[in-house]
C-alpha cells in the first residue's frame, strides 16, 4: 500500500521523458524478490496513468501476470500494449505467444505472430542485423545498448559465433555497469555463456558483481552455489542455494532449480532426509 | 603499381595461409558414408503430411546385429506406415533387413526373414531372449509392439501374442512406445524387456498446432505422458508384466532413450530413461525385484541450470576410465547435451567443464553414443543431428537438416568437436534420426549407421587413421544370459592402465547396437589382463590376450 501511495505521489509530479524509470525499476525489484503481486499492482497503476509508456513497461507487467499464473491478465495487458505500440515487435511476439499457448487455434495469436515476424524476424542472422541497426541509433543510451548487445550476443552464440558473442556480451556488461541500476538478468546471460565456455572463474567474477549490485537476485546465488559445489565446498554451496530458494519467490522455475540443486547436494553429503525433502517438493510441483 | 600491390597482397595472403596449413592437426576420427556402394536401397518413409502428425517426426529406429551368426553385422531398419490407417499397405513402408555379404555389400532379406513388421514403427531392441544362440528382436511402435523370434534358419516368427508383450497398458490400453531394451534385472539368466512409452496420442484427438499460421509438430506439452513398462522373462518364451510390482509403472514421463548400466556397482543393472521436456528417470535396481527412482537425488534429472530438457538419445558408459558408467544425453538446440560423470552413488554434471556445452548449445540431436572411435583408449561422443520440425527453416529460420557430430575425448576430462575434420561425407546435412554402432567390416574400428528421413541411411565406415590396437569381446553366457548383457569388463594394459566397458545393446534413440564389447587399446599390442564380471556373479580372468581380434569368451 505504501508503494502504491509513493507511486501515486510520483505520478502527480511526473516530468521528463524517463520519469517512469524509477517505478519500473521498483517493479522489477519486486519481481526479482518474487513479489509479483505488488509488481503487477504498481505497473497497472503506472500504465493506467499513462498508457503510452515504453514497451518495456508493458512487457514487465505481462511478465508479472505470467509469474502469477494469470495468462488471461497477461494477454489483456498485451492487447492494451499493442494499442499503444502497434509496431512493437517484442510486444506483438510476446502477446502472440501468450495467446498461442492458451489456445493454439486462436486466429488472433497467428495474426500477432505474423506481424511480429515481419517486424522482428526470428532468425539469428536477421536479428543480428536488426539489432546492429538499432545499436547504431542508440548511441549514448546505455540501457538500450545493454539490451541490444545482449540480444546480439545471444543470437551470435546460437549461431556458434563465440568470439562475436563474447564481444557483444562484454559491451553489454560495460553498458550495464554505467546504468544507475545494474540489470542482473542481462549479466546472467553472460555468466551462463562463460560457464558453457568452461570459463568458470571469469563467470564467478561477474556473479560477484551481480551480487554486489543486486544481492537479492536469486539466480546469481544459485550460480555461486554451483561453482562452490564444483570446488567441493558443499556446505557453503547449500547456504547459497537456500538463499536462492528464499529469493525465488513464486517463480516455479527458479524454485525448482534451487530444490534440484539442494536435493542432489544434500544427497551427495549423505543427508538423505534433507535431500528427500527437496525431492518431494519437485515431485509434488512437477507439471 | 597495381601489379605490385596485387603481388604484395598475394604474398601477404600466402603468408597468412601457409602457417595454418602447416599447423592444422591431422584428423583423428574420420568416417566415410559408403551407402551407395552397399546396395542398400531402404529410405525411411514417415508418410509426411500437411497436417503434421506428431508420429511423423519421431520415427528413427535401426539395429546393427548378426542375425545369421556368420560373424558379419547385419542391419535392420524400422519404417513408417500409411497415415491415418497406420498400416504398412505399400512396400515403401516395410521395415527392412539387410544381410551383410562380407564384401562391403548387403542383400535385402526382409521377405525370406518375414520381418516387414506391422504398423507405424519407432524403435528396435535386439537380444537373444530365449538363450538359443540366435539374436531376436522387439519392435516398439505406435499402438502396437512386436516380438520376432529368430528361428535360426534365416527366418523369424512373430511371437508377440504368445509371449504376452504387446505392450498393452493395464489402464491406458494401447501405448506409443519409442524405444525398448533388453537387460537381466533379476540376474536369473534370461533377459527382461523394458519399454519406454512416450505420450497419449491418437489420430482422432491429436491437436492442430501452428506457429504463425504455419503448421508445425506440436510441443510435447500438448500431450499427456505415459508410464514405462517392464516385462519379466519367465524363461519359457512368455513374459509377465511387472511394471507395477517393480515400481517402474509409478512414474509417468515422456520416454525417449533407454540405457542400462550398474552405476552403483552393486551387481544389479540400473536403468536410465531420457524424457522429452520432463525430468529424466534413473531407476536404481534395489536387487529385490523393485526399483527406486533416484534421478533428482543423483543429479541427473535436469541440466546444469535445473531445467528439464528435450532429452532424446542416451548412452550409459564409462567415459573417463574410472570404472563407473557415466551418462551422455542429447537434446534440443539451447539445451546443451548433458554429460553426467558418475561419482559412485551420484553424478557430477560435467557438461560445461568438459567443453560439451560449448560444442552442443546450437544443435539438436536424436541419436547418441559413447564409443572409442580412434581406438586410443578414450571413448568419444557421437550425436546424430537434425531439427525436430521438418519445416524449421520456415518457422525458426534454422536448418531442418544438420550434419552429425563427433566429439573426441582428449583424455584429460575435455572433449573437442572434430566433426569438421571427420571427412567430407560426414559433414553432409540430413534429417538424421537414430544411430547404431558396430564394426561392420571387422577391422577393429567402430562404424556408425544413421537413419535419415526421406532418404537412404548413412553407413559411416570408420576410416580413422591412427594405427591403434583394439579388442572386440564377444560374450557367450552359460549361467548368465547368452548374450552376456550386463557383464562388466576391465582390461588392464601393460603399464597398468585400466579400461572399462560393459555389454549392452541399448544405445542412443530407438536403436540397438552390436552386443560385442569394444576396447581401443592405443599402442598396446596385448592386454595383460581381462577381467569379466558376469551378471551371474562369476568372475573370469584371462591373461596375455593378443590385441586386434574378436575374442569370444564363454562363461565359466
């Protein structure tokens, strides 16, 4: 309730093109903490005041509803967003996918995905070209640069261009470091890339940075836990994984990843009762 | 001036190119696809439709085995059927048996053998289930499975009904079986049958799936999974369904690959099942006729990030010569292909640390294997690759056809992708599916046969140049099952190096490989000691065994 009041106060004094950013960041923090209810509430109020806010705000709201298992609300939010941004590829694509998952015969899903494919081609090569163009237009905007470089890096990685992927991830990280609020999700992509490259030490340096900027970011805790376990430091690994579990909120994938790690680590340590507790959670929540 | 510039440029280019040529490492693993010289005309026909029925993309199976006991490995290919009837109403849908003539060619003996099969097939599992010395096989398929008994005279008989292994589930009725495998779970001397079931599917109720208005095969999430089945061999040609009694039937997944090994070294064979977009199963054999599912505790249920992957082909063999069978799973683009290293009672995920993640993040594969292709004493990894969607160019802008992949074991815990150096015919992209392994030309180098949708299979003869030595151990059980499946073999080389492998035909996806157990011996011309631990518990030791031979060992 306090958050909502602060938000309303802020809305009355809105000024400048990026006035919404602190509210978006607050909502993202709620999401990272697993408080999706509060994130959805805050973003709904924000968007009811100004529907023309950037697509990212709408996308975050859709994420919040999805995390609450409310695909219906996410789809509604998507349709409202498309009214405000009819040519946004990511909005068209995300809304199309949500509708498609709800009903694979929904013609509206097909229509949105078709439009998205025109605006946002799916193939990594085309994505790279599109993102490069966007990058050229976004000089000086670190938030955009960070996002675009991350997308570029992921596309390059998919195509097996490890060097180009590395370069783009490094640029994204540089841009991320210049932001007022470090984005741990983008950095996590880089960490997982480095781990796949068998470069755990470098990955851990970035994990350290993530935890410095966003100590409540569960996936970074789990990355740290995996590393510690590989080093044979299982007790410390368990402590990190328990933190990851606490921070997972109601995100079922993060919860499962933490439970799976804890089950196998306790088992490896011979603590079978604890291990089975986590195994049971997975079995009970398995879809 | 222009001439001078051109000459200078040419010189610079030459200087750039020259050192690369000199430093390029020699190829270590080389394959040559010789199918055009074999006389094999089989082409896998999945009756592709506009409607995109799920069964079309899943078909894969083949077997490499010696059905006529002439010492030459023969080939069996599983095929599709007319949709929607699911009937083999045209010869183009027949399964095909090819006899190895021993001269690099094969003869189609399907009709004489009576093994064209029925219905829309999927996988095949080979073993001598009745211990008569002749290899039989079981077919996994859509709504129907079949058991063919080898009569020993070049012909087989369909004994499915008599044996009681139609694969009818007590509650679900007809099932969709993808893979099957033979192993002796109770160490009673005859082989039992495990069947991996996929999802509830019927042509009448199958959903229509489209991506951006383009028809596509549905995600596995569109279907309910099915439990697997276990049939105990009664020793009299019949089987008893022990799925419930054994605990196997309690677990519902979306079964794809099956592999067997005694991972905890307790003398009882355990089962690993890969599932499609669902956690994998590791059934630990408790030795009392029941199994405990321990994949989560053992650390093999998910990938490194705790995610369920689209698990497909698997193999369950020791890759690091520590005497403990490890697990290799192939999957879908973005999943990486997990490599789980056995620590005795649990596993360590070595996918990233070994370099396998880096090599496999961008590919999808169906079949797989852990085989020492260059006979250097370290088993390598193999994956038969292709996208799941046959129209993935349209949908994902990614190729539907991919070349296979071979990752060489560097012997230091790492693997290197050597596919690009594995020969020009190896780099050919196709809709690869199942892969089976065996030494088709008995030269000591293990060959690979891969099914390809809509075309002839690839018959990859292994032409790896290293002059390394080898052994193929052909087991003949007496107290144990006749094939010796489940037997564990340690080979000690001069200098004390120990190699480890075990007997299993269940390798990859829907496929069955040669039962003989292969060892690459490196430069060793003799094995100081070969120790065989049979499923019966008998321990047999041979000493001073010469390399480069097929060694038949009778249990005693």
